[in-house]
C-alpha cells in the first residue's frame, strides 16, 4: 500500500465517500417504499422490489470482490461502481411496470454493490494498526444519512415522492466526484496470484448465520418502517426525524465502539446488540402510537446497526488474511444484507398483507433477532481465527 494511502488527504476523501454513500441510503432506505407506493404498487409488490435491492447483494459483491482481490484495483472498482450506479439510476425518472423497475433495480444495484465492501477494505487497510478507529471515519456516513433522511422527508412532504429520482441523481453524482481523488493501491504479487478457495472456520460460519438472521430481523425496517408510521398517523417529516434519531444514536456508538470493543470484547457486544434489537421491534409492535417509546426504539438503532456493524467489520477483518479481505467483506454483505435482508423484506411484505397485520411484521422481526442472539452464544469471537481459515493447496 503506498504511503499516500494512509494520508490525511486520503482520509478526507474516504469520509466524503462514506457521507454521500450513506446519504443515498438515507434517501432510498426509508422512502423507496413510499416512492413505489406513489407509483401505484401494492405492499406485496413493494416487498418484492425492495427484496431485489437487497437480493442482488448475494451475487454482485462477490463478483466484484473476486476481481478486487485478484487485481488489487479496489479504488478503481469503487469509482466504476459509483459512475455506473449514477448512469443506471436515470431509469428511475421514467414510469414503468413492475418488471421494468425490477430490471432497473438489478442493473443499478449491480454497480452499487461494488462500492461498500471495497470502501471498507480500503479504509481498514489505510488505517493499518489503527483499524479499531474505523468507526470514527464510518460515522461520517451516519451524518450523511441523517442529513438526507430529514431533508428528503421534508421534500417529499412538500413536493411528493416523485422528487426522489432528482435527489438521488444529485447525490450519485457527488459520490462519483468524491471517489475520483482516491489514490490507486499497489498490486503486489500475492494479489496477482490465482484466487484459491477458502475453507471457513466454524466460528465464521456461525457468525454468518447470525448475521443473516439479524438482517432478516432488520428487513422489515428497510421497507416498511415509514409506511408503518404513516399507517399509525405520523407524517413523512416526523418519520424522517425518527429515522434520523436512530442514526444520531448510531454516530455516538461508532465513536465509542473502539473503547467498547477493547473493554467488553466482540461476542458480548453482539449478544447485547441482538437482544436489544428484539426489544426494539417489540416496542414497535405493541406501542406504535406512543411517541416516547417509538423514540426509544429508534435510539436502540445504535445497537441494531451501529455496534453490530462495528463488531462485525472487526470480526471479518480479523478472520480473513489480507489477500482475501475483499471477499470476506463481500461474503458478510451478501449473506447478511443480501440473503438476510431480502428474505426479511420479502416475508415482511407477505405478513403485511392488506395492512391489517402490520404489527405482526415486528413480532416476526423480534423472533429473528432472538434466534440470532442464540446463535451468537455458540461463536468464539474474541480472538482471531485466521489459522482456521485455510486455503486449499493450490500452487502459487
């Protein structure tokens, strides 16, 4: 890795990339379901479309990761992904059938899913021995999410959901511009070698299962949280503020994550996070009209995503050797956010039905989180297991 990869200049642009990447999520995660509803799609169709957004993470990140680990061109793939996603997002400006939107989502997310796993690896390798400080850079993504979730909620309240494509295109162009100054990584001989299969340890396999269940639990939040709040009687603006409250709590936990990880270890923190996530969803199921309790449930997002993600990134970074870290992050993203998120969102749409069973969606989410916590109990997470993660005996 060249010396300028750990420079202040690089960290500035990495922060900007996180800011705009998650600003886009702050627009799409809470409001894409609202956008699809404004186009006349029913809850089952919305669940199907949102499942595509998450489902493409099953394949696409692993395709990009194999290229990244083999060539070392991680920053180049980040740039390609940002530019390709911006171009393909143009399709959202045009009305079309559910098949048209499904195809548009597949193309757009194929490029979109090339970005984050590589951005995580570049950030962690740029930090080097200070990898535990990852949360302080990643927190800029949370800031971007907050800014857009509030601004987009107010914009949709005033102009309607059709403002979403224009807001999204502006953010995609800004993200693409911020990726351009990222320096190239060196391509060493280890990265040029043919990529060999990996044998995952029991700890990694159990971790991936727990992550899948955790994201099944979060799936309903991706697609139906704002719709649920609207059903109860909240406005899009207030819904946006509530989402932002959760991300604000997330920023705080990211800042404290290095200290928490060093003091309590990965396993205990993940158990606490999954258990509190189950409590969060039960609050939504039972007390959606109590604004104070809904606010509390959003504060728990600090654990549902913030601490869970910080712990997960550290675990994956420990388990995978340098030449396979892109694949490690991609595997985590594809199984958890991809398979888990897609299943959770799709099943939430089925449970939602005509809206009369909407509270059951959060009971389902809580059950997934509880099972995830039970799986975590079986994982040995508090020290690296890279010796258990072996490569096949291929020639090098």
